[in-house]
C-alpha cells in the first residue's frame, strides 16, 4: 500500500516523461523527414522508418499517460482507504471506550438504580452502534461478492419506506416527524434484502448529513405502469456539483476524516449505487442550489398491482 504522501512527485515525474516523449517524437519525425527529402533514392526506406518509429513513440506516450493515470488513481484509492481506516478505528474505539468506562464505574462504585438504568441504556446504544458498523461492513462485503439472494418477491414499497424511516429516527434519536414519507400503497417485485439495504443507507445518509435539526422528505411517484421514482431530500449543506459522481465511490467521504464531526465509513452511498444497479434501477443526485440540501432520486422497475389484484401466493411482503 502506498504511504500517505503528496501526489506532486508522481505527477511531476509523469509530466516530465510525457514532455520527453513528445520532444523525442518531434525530433524523430523532423529528422527523418529532412533526411528523406535530401536523399530521394532512399526516401521510401526513411518514410517506412519514420512511420514505424512514430507509431512506437506514440505507443510509448500512451503508456506513460496510462501509467500516470493509474498512479493517480492508486494514490486516490489509498487516500480513501486511509480515511476508511480512520473512520472504522474511530467508530470501533469510541463505543468500546464508552462501554469500558460504564462497566468500570458499575464495578467500582455504588450506583443508584436510576443511574444503573441510564448506564444500561447508554451501553445498549454503544452496542447498537457497533452492531450497525459491523452490519454495514458485512453488507458491503456481500454486495461486492454478489452473494445476496437474487430471487424477486412482491414488496410493499410504502411499508418498507415507513419501516426504514422509523428505524433511522430511533438510531439517530430524532422525532418521528423528522422524516416525512409520501407514498401511496405501492408494490414492486424485487429483492427484499437489497431494497432494505438501499433505502436504509439512503435515509441514514439524509438524517446524518441533514441540517440542525435534520428534516427529510421522501416521495414515491409512479412514472408509468412499471416504474417508480423515490426521492429522498434532506436540508443539509448539499453536495458540490463536481463531487456528485465521486460520492458514490468506495470509502469516499468528502473532506478529512480526522476533522469530521459525523461518524461514517464512506460505504453508505457506495452500497446505494451498487444495490441500485443490482436490482436494475438508477440512482441520481438532482441539481439543487448550494446550501438547500441534497436530493437523491432512485428509479425502480417491477411495479405490480397491490394486494387485491395479486394471487394469494404472491401477497406482497412488508
């Protein structure tokens, strides 16, 4: 793995190599062209050498450019992995340190009943935080390996969105009114586990990076008889236009990991993109004015009639 260091050296080296190859190419072409003009009898030979050499130098130039591009990508991946390690280390150490402190306090001091209840509640929250982190990592591994079941089932989208929203409110200790869900009774035929991962991560992201206090609006609308769009809108700072594609990358979190106040691993939106592709959908970040929040729009196919129109064997799952 590359060390954490500046990209200046490899970029400078790559640019110098490109300039050298370009200069050699120009000198080669001009030199052989002038010789060919001066010696008409041998001109075909020189032109053949000129063409062959030009192709070889062009291939060298392409190789140098490819090397520079791959080097920059490798450094960027290393930087994202370093941020990921920082995030996971922090996410693991914080609740473990908290649990240790509460347990030591309970063991060494006489704590009244109310404090014991408070300590137990705090410890449960820390355990849930660890459980959430582990589930996040396992989800990412399963999606990367493609080991999730691909069997499609009828799923009540309105109920799934409501469940994911309620769970997010509990996880982040915000009122139920924080997330407003607008979705008519709607059924889609898809993979239930995949859709749960998709919307859990998308809604978690909206609450986590929303304003103070956060406010999230979720709207589901059918496009036609077979497609539905789900919009998740928060009231946070928004995502800069030049970062919209980047945020879906693995381990990507904008800014420096050690300077952030919000926990995370940089895997949430990566999971959203991969799961959306796996279920045959599309995810986009819509254009909004800076500072007016972020809007993610997921387009899914597989809309089917809801409840009464389905055979008994295909009643939708919530």
